C-alpha cells in the first residue's frame, strides 16, 4: 500500500503553502516524509525531497538530526503526546538551544523563558518549571510553537496546529504563527482540514486526495476558479453568509481504501463528471496556466 504516491510541490523562501484534504488523504505522511520520520514498517521507496538544493533522502541519519529542529522544524498535531510528560516544559524548549546552538544549560533555560514569553505564555518563569499536563491545551500548543521556532528554521511544518483548540484560541495561535513567521522570514507548510484557515494564512493551496495532490494554485485563484471536481465539492461544503440559505452540498461516497485503490482517477467513483477514460487513465498533475496545476481529464 502507498500512503502517498507521486506527491509533487515546491515552495519559495518566505512562502506559506496550505496542504488540505480529508482525513486519510496523506497530508501528515507527506510532512513526516520531508522530515524522514516515517515510523516502521513504513518507508520511503523512491523520489526526492530537495531542500535548498540538497536531497534529504540521501543524507545519513546523523546529518538529518542536525537539520531537524534547526533548519526544518515541525509543530505536531497533538502537543500532549508530542511533549515529553516527564520533563518540564522549559527543559524541553531549552534542549533545542543546547543541541543546535551549543549553549550551556543555564543560558538555554534563560532563552527558553524569553521564548515562552514571546509566544504569549503568561508568567513564563513559572510555566517553564511546570510539566506539560499542568498547562492548558492552548499553552501546550504555544510551547510547541516556541520549540519549533527556537532555532529560527528556514522551513516550518505545522501539522494541524489548532487541533482540539476552541475557536478563540485557534485564532490566537494562527495569528501568532503568522507574526513570528513574518519576523523570522520562515517558509511554512500548513496542514489542515480547514479551507477558511488556509484562505487567511497561505499564499498557495494544494488539495490532496487519496495520497496524491490533485490541484495546486494561488489561494485567490483556487477559491475563485476551482478546476477539480473534488475541490469544488469541498468549497460547496462550506456555509456562506453571502449566499441564499440552502442545504449544504455533500460529496457522495468515501475516501477509497488505498490497499485496493480504484483504477484510473482515484476520485472517479465519487465524481459526477466521470467519463470512461477517468476509470482507466490516471490523470497527471499539469499546469493549465497562471501556475494553476490540476490532475483531471476534464481540464486537458
């Protein structure tokens, strides 16, 4: 089984890219592949992950450990399981400075308190001495952001950074990431289910379905002129205050089982526009103009 298959996208320095799709579409596996953190028995069987001209798949593990957390950082989905429960929060943030900036323990702990303050954690001196379970969900997420941005990485991967947070805290966390990203000049890959979040946060959006990217475009272009039927279906599912009141659209069917994927286009069993060639020919991701990429036979 291939959790992701033929995923292709690029990012410029300082750019933010949103990766959107249903649960099980391969978003988190894509992020973990970039970091080379796929847990066994999973493995990367081919392709390239080019970062600043270097193929990360060819680097020894020792060199990857120097890249992770320093040049590429990741905010994981659940801070409760990502933070080590037996170490104090300040110690875990300080570890980034010790490992990647070679500071001594005292200097690292002082910098970790300053960093916790910069991400909006009140009374950071006290919070740094607490364990993860003693912090609220919002504070734990802020601590994760502090760890991810401690070494001012070139690339930040944010894997659903607002999962399980209420709407008010969500907005605060996203605004915090945007402010710090502008400050540091970091590129960001934001993984989420929420098209509204990427519309506010990202320069470009990539739509993922069943392990492949099926549409990629600038945010304004994608919302104004979605070309793939799946993207249109996702947008039709969003309630709008500027449209007549009506029942929300639903995409019929379910995401396919990737142990036995459908032939041709993987979306064809759920697509109202499918033709005979959709059932037999796999569409390629092609540029249809204005840096708008789509994998659909109807647009060729």
